[in-house]
C-alpha cells in the first residue's frame, strides 16, 4: 500500500509542476516531462498552402515532397506540428524497426478549409508527450499565421 501512496504522490507532484510550466524529470520513469505551448508558424502555414496548391492529394512523404518543392530548409521541423490542430493527418504503417514515424502525411478536410480561410483555429495547442490535450488563445485564421512574412493573395494565386 505504501508503494501505491508513493506513486500517487509522485503523479500529483508531477502534475502540479507541469501546471506551473516547469520541466520535470519523472521520478517513476526518469522521462523528461514538459508541457509545450505551440502555435502555427508562418512557414508551416505557407508550406500547407503550397502543398495544397501543388495538388498534393492523398498521402505524401514530407521530406521528399519538401525537397521536390524546394521548401525543406524553410519548414521541415515545424510542419508535423500541424497535426495538433488536425490540419494534417499521419499515415500509419509499420517500419522494420517498429517505429510509427514514417514521414507520410495527408492534408485533412480541416486543413483544406483552413487554407481557404473558411475556418478559424485556437492560436495555441498545449502538447504533452507529443499529444495535444488543450487549446487556448483567441481564434486565428491562416492570414494571422502567415503574418507579415507571407502575402496570402500572392501565394493562393500562384
């Protein structure tokens, strides 16, 4: 019973520290635990539009497609985070090493509506253990995400 009490206390301590925004080492599994507050980068919004405009239908391999479109340097690491808002979906398949990370994605219906400026999204997604669990902030459009760096009308009319 003492072990159970200790485990429950460890979980509560972990949750308390995470709510404060602290990075914590879990006392049970030694994993680094932190909640990340993410927003859609302008380069990811730009790449989403370009991928859609280039008629990427169904699934695509992110790195190969970004290389083909000469966008790799601009957007590679941020783009997969669009899944937190449901703008892209991952394509599951098994790799020889057992990892679910295979680099294949698809633009979702919500992603297409966002590109067309027909829906808004929460500005922030809060991510823990690579999963979004909460949203916050005002509602934003793709124009808000592109900011001053990119001109929506120029991109959409390519």
